[in-house]
């Protein structure tokens, strides 16, 4: 789920009164973030990788109209964040489906994080590990995404639930015979209590949710919701967020609280391997970057990672990307709980 | 499982003393059916879609010898049904394998339906939801059929059982190295308590059952058991069932209790797309057909459906096809229970 | 897991004080084996199929440098075994990962067999059937091996554990995007408690184990650990094991305790179908071979089997290959228990 994978990486805020006991996993992301630096993927359709928690979010993608022009846009961005917190733990909300990032405001995200913190503490064979006993989740994946699927399935099983899996629904299922998504959903909802869906078409999750009488979680539906770099700039400006662009990674890294690195996606370059090679080597987070980073800052990455972060960074306590993946599990556990049994 | 998918759609009988409380799901199919109308798929190897419960069943398929001749055979059939009921709930039977429709007589089918009715009432975390705890079902699919597989797996899990899954046994397993089906079965029976099998070769399920010391459920084995249209006519005649053919869908629909629509299977037409296009548009169940249908009648379909039933029909209470799919789940739960732990 | 599949077939030892009650399944393999006969696969990269329990093991593979020369090496081997037993049941050991056969000495193997014997007696819904409740095993298969995967998954489920499955990680996962195995392991270990891994590259399992903080079981990693025929001869000689080669199957079979047959792997012959055809028919275990075999001797095979053992052998009580597969399940149950909860 695009937005979900992102959510787990998006607690880039501050001022939240986090109880000491639950700071263990989230502390990096909870620490005061004034500046953030992220490598801009030069091509369109890059997934959003963080969300607006404190009106300081950024999305960096670019529609490649002109390859030469695009090259110039490969740069490092830093932006300031506000300090604000409005989440009150006592507030409840009703979650019916998880379709897109925009459905969550800061309060809901904080509430989900609060539940996720509880999930970190679920012990094997404790009563909490059985709260979804008897529930069945169907992972209806029209294109494979093993990492995402395993994370959801692990989340479901850690809460005592059961899983029905289809990893290649596009080729294998009735979809190949021309069945509509709505018909498939109507059938699968008879077999399960919640559907985690990944689809190749933009808007598929929303369509499924409109049909289904059970909750739908969007684990990605095509290139949907991926604003261009210009969209983001406009958005940030409209929200009054101060931001700047830079091509000097070292300088920005020294000021940021979070260096959010992403993979340059070769699959977006088609046959222009030369441009890919040029782009991928431009900003590498390595030991030298670590050396200038602040002590409390973290390096994040949605994974998979190629060599845009060197392995020498892995052992540094500021390397947060594997913890980040693990936190995605707790977020998914929280969402499953909220969708199936509520608060 | 061909015959199973069919069974759930085949309670086209009458006179059964159905307890009021269990009429919820089956009532459409339990109501007095005197006439039934079904679109004839013009080509051979179409699966049988209903079974003989009251000696009034029909199978409508046609071996396409002559394409032009075949076209003329695309017609709508109606037939009368007898009223008879011989099932006594107290009767028990021993079920070892589920291989083909012919192994079930009316009494056994009614007994299975009786168990299926109980399955509708299985609540999450009730003792009944754990009757197959500790049992393992292997879904050994030599060709993928996601819908069927998910339905069986959901059935197993709803009764507390576990599942081992192979969706593409043909390509992945030792079969690719030339292992016989018998050897594969002997190995897999060591890992599981029941095997649900789908195979591309006619007779494979029977062969597996002859080898296995655990129950086998046939979830489809190639073009097996698919009588031609002429076979059916002969069969019905030999059973003394009155039947007639018609090319007037509106007329027949107005008289029938059940309009059983099926998909025209494009995959059977090869390169004759023109013939497929001509055939598929011939009988469409739409609002106009609904308008002439009796109030108590139902529209059934084994799914997946393309446009042979228009979506405007879906919201009509007489549209039974999604309930039909859900009922297939209860039938599968019943079969798993009967095969693994008996009555 | 290559070594594991082998282990279950490798209890070719003697002198162990096996309690009467547990001799049921292992007795064939536990009986005094003085001589063993095994068809030599003529080509390289054949998996090892038995292990050194009494310093009498053999591996028979051959690097095909010269096809004509290779043909001559297709022969039947017999070798003597020592009689020695040093296993004391009271001894415990710590098992962290299962990577290769060499990590096990005779004592550890005997200890594993002891636990495996207990696994044969685990009843459905007994407390023993829940010892891995709450644990999650990920089967991370970079190349499909349905038989091996189902066996591990059955083992895990029979002990109450849960399973996350990827059957085609190579194509589907982040590996296709260039992610290193180490990164994948770091992510998947966040979702599971143990990883059963099959990989196409030699040494992959060892690499994974070095990275992971959870146990890794090697379910095969490429052509690793497959000594050539000459290596084996050298090894046996260096260990002081008496061995001999023969091209007379009947003669050797009449002397052996174990006839260990293997499949001639067509996939290793490339386009030389003629050589494959010549090789595969050379040594067939059939009724005639059975007739000369000793009464207590057994025929083993790692499966899948083509026609190198004829089906007429299956019904003979000395045909041990299907029991052998079932015993692999108990070995896997034992390993999972030892790795996850210890003794």
C-alpha cells in the first residue's frame, strides 16, 4: 500500500507528547525535525514517500518532458518544518477503508501511531496476539509485491488472523477472462473479512471500496496519487511551508534532521540507460555524508535500496531504514485492528 | 472443483421440508421450480452447471462439428421438473472422496445441504469454528483457479484448519521433471490430511483418489465429465423428463423459476472471433428480461460473468449469483467437515 | 534444503539404541548397513544424497569433461560401513542455523533424529502440536521447489506455527530491482521468526545467516556443496573407508543393505538427449533387482523418481522412498523446534 508504506516513514514531526515508554522505535522520527533532505527522483510516477504531519511535507517527482531539462532537476531539497501538535489521545475515529494518504489528517495519523506503539509490545501468545482470531484477510495482488504482501500477512498473523493469498491475480484469476474488478470483489468479500489489494490501475482501490461491504486496504494502485515535482512546490507554497532546493547534498545533510534517500528507479528510464547511470550516481549517502550529519539526524529510505546508500552506513545508529521497514509492520497491525475490531 | 461449484448452484428442487430458520440463503434455490431456462453455450467442453436433484436436470453442451450448424443450436431451453423429495435428515453416509457429480444421489446432496446450512451459522471463535483445528488441507492446483482455490481455503480456515498452497504445480513441482501424479500424491499425502486438486487432465482426480490414503476433492480435472448437448437430451429423455428447446428468451424467462445464465467462453472459439462475437450477444439477461420474469424466480450464474448479465440486474433481489458464490463456500465447508471428521 | 532432504535419507547407521516404540518409521534406515549401493549420476552438480554418520558415507558425482569418458563412469558403487555409535541422548547442543551438512557431526544428527522420533508421535490438538504457536516462518524461495516448501510448511503448521510464503522471490521481489540478499533478509527478518530459504546461488544461505538475527534454514542454494565423484573417492579414502566400484547392479544389490537410487537429471544434459537416454536406462531397480536383494535391505530414493525404479517395486515392503519423504517431515519439525524453542 503506497500510502501506508509511506505513513510508516512519515512521522517527521515534533512537539508530540510521546510517552517515554514508547519512544523506543519511533524516537528517530519523533525527534524535532526542522529540515529534511531528500534525493529527487528525476522521473515521473515516483511514489510519494512522506506525508504532511506538521505542514512541512514534501513530494518530489518530475514529469520528464525534456531529458536534458530533467537532468538539471536532479537535486537535493531541504525545507523547514513547523512545530505544532494537535493530537489528543482520547479522540477516536472510524476507519472504513484505507485508500489514500489524503484521507488522513494529522490527528488520525497520530492516533494510528498510538495504536502502532501498542503493537510493538504484543507478545507471542498474549491475549493481544489473538485479537483478530477468526478473521480472514485476502491479499488480492494484481501485480506482485512480495515485501508489501509479506508485511501485511505478518501483521495479520501476529494478531491471530488468517490469510488467503493471491500473488498474481492479474494472470491467474477471472480477471484474465474479462471479469470486472467489482465482480471479483463481490466474490472475494464472501470469502474474507478484509481485502488488501494491489492493482495496476489508478483508482482501482477506490472502485473496490465503493463495491465492497468489507474494508479495503490499498496496497498500491498503479501510478495514482503521484504528484509531479511542480505540483509539490505549488502545494508547499500554498500551505505556507518554507522550502528551498539545493544541489549540494553535503551542505543540506549537515542541516537536516532527516535525510530521506530514495532509489533512482531504473524501470522508469526505458532504454536510456545512459541517463539512468548519470542520475543514480549523483547523490550517494555514504560515510562522508554521515560525517557531516547531525548526531540526532537519521537516514531514511523506503527500500529496496541499491547503492544510493552505501552499506557502510548500515551500522551507523542514524541509519533508520530497516527500523523503518519494521515500523511499517506495526502500522499495518494497527490498521488491521482499527479496520476489523475498532478501538 | 467442477462438480462442487455446480452443486452449490444446483438446489433446483422442490418439496424439501426446509426448516424456516435455514431458508435465508437457500430459499431462492429451494422454491418450487417447475421450469428452468439456461443459455446454451454453443461449444463443447462447457462445464455442467447443475445437477439432478429432482430428475429434472439438464446439461447443455454441443460438440461443434459444423460452425454454421452450431450457430443454430444457440438457443434457450426450458424444461419441467418433477416434485419429489426423499431425503431424510437422519440418514448418514460415508464420504471418502469428492470426484464427480455422479457419485451423489439426491439424498446425499440433501444431506450435504443440511450440513451446509449449519455452516452458515458458524460464528467466529465459536467451538464450531474450530472443528478442523489441527487438520491440514493441501491445494494442489496444476492450473491456477484463484476463485476456486480461495473458496476452499476460506472454507478450511473458517473451520480452524490450516492450508498448504500450490497455485502452479504444473510448472513448479516435480511434475515438470516427469514425476507421475501418483508419486506426487504419495508425497503430498504425507504432508496433509486432505488434498484439493485441480488438474488439466481428464480423470486425474480419480487416479489421485485411487492412490491416496487421504480424501481427495476434485476441483476440476480438464474437460472431464462434460456431456454434449445431445448426450443431455438423450439423458433427459431416458429419465422421462419433459423438456423443450426455444430460441425465445423472453418467452421462456416469463415461465421459468430459474434463469441460469452462463458465460460464452471465448477461449473455446480459438481464432473464430466473429463466431464468438455473434454468439455472446445472442441472449443477454437485462432489465427487460427481469421485467418478464416471475416475482419468485431467480437469475443464477456460475461466474465469472462478462456482459451476458448486465450490471443493472445486480441490484434486483432476484439476482442470485453472488449469493450463489457465497453458498459455494458453505458447501465446501460442509464437504471438508464430512470428509475429515464425518457427521 | 539440500542437506536436510538428505539428512532424512541418511540414517544409514547402526548400533543406536533405538527404543522399540520408535522403530516404526526409522527401522529400515536403522538396521545394520554394511554395504550400500547407489547409482552414480553421470553429471556434475548432482546433490549429495546422504551424510556421514558412521564414516562410511559416499557422494557420487562427476564433472563431465569428456562425454565418452563420462559414460564409462556410470557405474554402481558399493562400500563398507563401520559400526560405531557415540550419541548420548542426554547431550544437548545449540543450533543457530542449518546451512550445510558439514555442520552436523554424528552426535548432533542422532540428537536431531531423537527429536524427530518424538515428532512422529505429535497428535492433532495435543499440547505438543502447539509448541510453535505464535511463531512465523517465512519460506523465501528464489526458485520454486514445491515439494520442499510444502514439507517445511507442513512441519511448521503441525507444530502450531504460521507461515509466510514466497514461491518465486527471484522474479517477484525486490531482488528483481537489484536489492542485495542481505537487505532482503534484513527486511524479512522483521516479519518472521525463522527463514527457510532456497536460492540459486551457491553460498547464499551462508551469506543470509551472517546477516540475519533470526535462524536461517538452507533449503538449497544452487550447486553448492556438491563434490565431484573424484572428490568423494578422495574423501572416503582419506577417512579410511573401504569402498569399491562396480558396474554390476545385480551383484552389488545382492550384498547391500541399502540400494540408494537417484534420478538421472535430464536438465543436466542440455541438448545431448542421446547421452541422457543412454544413461537413464543403464541401472533400473525393478522386480529382478528386488529378487536378489536381502530381506532386510531397503530401496531408497530422494524423489522425484522417473522410471529408474519401476512401479512394481512400490508395493514391496523394502521400498522405502515414500516413508523416506514422510520422515523428512519429522526431521523438519525437529529442526524447527530446535531452532526456535530449543530442547
